[in-house]
C-alpha cells in the first residue's frame, strides 16, 4: 500500500495536510467549523459501522474476523462517546454561521457523494476493495494526526474537543489497527485485477476525503 501512497503522493499529501486538520491539531479550529466537521463526520461514522460489518461478513480469515469485531466495539464505545460529548459541548457555542446545518440536518453535497460511495461499497465491493477503503480512511487520519506539523504544533493540554480526537487517531492501538488493515489488503490481493481495483479504491477514497475536509472547512450558511 505504501506504493500507492508514493505513486499518488501529491494527491495523498493534500489529504493529510488540509487546513482543517492542521488547525484542529493546533487547537485553533473555530467552533462552527469543528461542529460542521463532526456533524457531518457522524454520518460517516454510522454508515461506516455498516461497512465494517460487511467486511466482517466477507473476511476469509477467522483471526482477522475477531480483530474486525473488536474494532467495531471500540468505535461503538470510544468514538461514539467523543461525538456525543463534543457535539453537546459545541451546542452551547456561537454556531450562527452554520445555523441551517445545525437545525435542518443538512448533508453537504461532497458528504453525500462520499456516503453514496460507501453505500455502493457495502453492496458491490469485494473484500479487498472494502479493506482498501477502510485502510485509506484510517491511514489518512493516522498520518495527519502524527505528522511533523501535528507533533510540532499540537499540545497535550488542548481542550478535550481537539485533544481527544487527536488521541483517538494516534498511539499504539490505532497504529496497529491501520497496520492490520494494510496487511489484510496485501494478504488478500491475489491477482492483477485485485491490485487494480485496490488502487482505484485508494484514489477514489483519497479524493473523497479531501472533498469532505474542504466542504466542512469552507461551509457557511
């Protein structure tokens, strides 16, 4: 998978150096942007559990199935708690710039495009493609959260709304999760067709992540 990152480095680097995540790591991301980001990301979170469920059902290796199941449990607990706590906290901040999004359940166009992609993955993708999607999505988060910029600028005493999101996407456990997904892709890529489908999924996922970050960062009512 590192070959894909190298081959598509210009595209990939855009996904891990976006101003949204840079400012999040510095603790300077405005509340209305953070709210927009988390409000929209929660939609991915809920559908993402279904994608992981599909991966679990398709996974050919019993030990890997156990690992996937364990991670689903983590997401359902730790990440869900973060979303609940932080969105409730942000409700008390000035969100006048995103009032329509807050009150109307708006889904941004780029986010809807991403959600549609995930739905197609659930119904049409094979295990290699789904594992690739999960890997790319998580690898991007690991890399922006552990980038040199993040290590230089991020502080361990940032407010919970910033620090906990960084913590959830760094450290030994999350790194091992990303490494597991990479190994799943490599171990199950058996043919030239598998490799092509994996690369296509890689590129599409990176583009969708960039679009997601940009749409949340720039959104105003």
